[in-house]
């Protein structure tokens, strides 16, 4: 997105929201396993606007990546949470596909043997149960 387009989007967001009515916070429990954003419409739009403004401060290209540092997200009275804040954007210069690449799982001899042993163990347990059941039935009826 070019800077002119980015400025237009920011202007539209400014026209469609009010910092006075904005409310935005990260809500989470004591354990950081669960969390959510609590916000009204103006708060979400204001946060989006500040994220877009922050992206204007650095360039995402390979020429500038050595010089880039974290960029601060400006907050105001609309940002309620003082304890849990995400104050910076840390620029990443890789594409998502490069970040998501994972090595394929290779099937080794050890994994094959483990699978065969597990199946044989399961068959043995089922066989023992059947033999035990037949023995009990024969003992009861004889």
C-alpha cells in the first residue's frame, strides 16, 4: 500500500470515529492463557488508526531492515489497560510463507517398529481378554 493510500485510509478512520467516545483494552485472566479485546466501535477504529500510523514510520524492505527499530504505538485516554500494553511494533522482514515453513515429518525405522509393537501389544491384550472370557464361560458351565 502506498503512503498516499495509507493516509486516505487513516483520514477515513478519523472521520468515522471519536477519540472521546473510544474505549479499548486487553482483557485477560490471571493466567495468560486466555484473553480478549474489550472495545467499542470507536476504540477498535482508533486502535486500527494508530497501528496504521505506526507503520508509516518504517519501511518494510530489505534495504532498511538493519536500521529499523521498534516503533511505538501511540495511546491516549481511549486505551484503558495500564498493566498489559502492547506499546511497540517489532518489524519483521520475512513473508508469512517463510515463517510458516515446517520440516515434513519423516517416518523412521524406529517409528515403524514402535507402531508395529503397539499393534501387536493391542492384539495380545484382546487375545488374552477373549481367552479369559472363554475360560470363565467353560468353568461356569462345566
